[in-house]
C-alpha cells in the first residue's frame, strides 16, 4: 500500500483499539512518521512497540 502524506488512516492496534493516525511522510532513513489525531503526538514506526494494521477504507467506522 502506498501511503499518502497528510492523509489520515484508521488503525487497529493489537489490543483491538481503533485509532486515527495521520501519515506525515518518511524521513531520510525511510522511516514512516505518524501523528495520532486524538493526542497530537508524533512518532516514527521505529518507536512503535506493538503490532498494528491499517484498516481498509470504511472499516472501523461507527
């Protein structure tokens, strides 16, 4: 899946929690940077300590 910079994605964490993260792009090392929409906190994929997946459009709504 090609990620779009500035787009918000619905994410399911391994706990089953649903979050919204905005993709902020890749750095010079190629690491993906995200921002949690609710908390405003930014982080790279290298800092994630749990499993997660991007849900297809329409899933996780409601």
